[in-house]
């Protein structure tokens, strides 16, 4: 039987965002970037972090070219996340056709 994981806590007076609005409908864990208000799916089984193409206007040429299994090009770039902890996190992400941003 699947159970929903909901996280609500504070760390030294700084609130940590989680999947509050999706907790009752899903067993997936989401975190929210406090700067952009984008919700990120936390997927420990993913190989890379992905960012939806619909949320970017990113069009700069990259040194590295990556391709998905279906042959579509994925552009890598750096993304800084602020999820309410002591510091911001910088992760390398791919622009891809995904419904929600995914963080590893």
C-alpha cells in the first residue's frame, strides 16, 4: 500500500517548502524554489536534473550536446535553487520536454 509523505518543519526559523498542495493527491515529493516559486519533483532514481522547456527562454549555444533516447536535443545549463535552507544549491540541469522540473 502506498502512503503519502508530507514534510512540514522549520530549520532555525527558516521555513522549508514541500509538497503541501499535492500531498493529498500524490505520493511524490516536491520542493519549491523560493525565488521562482517553481515546484521541483525530487527523484532519487533520476540520472540528471531536468527543467521544462516551457519555463525557459534559454537559447544560448552550449559546448556540450546531449540527446534523449528519442533523439531530441537537450541543452545543459546551471540552475541555482533556493529552497529555504542555509545556502542556495547550484545544480546542472537539462532543458527537456518534462511536465515538472526534476531534481536528483
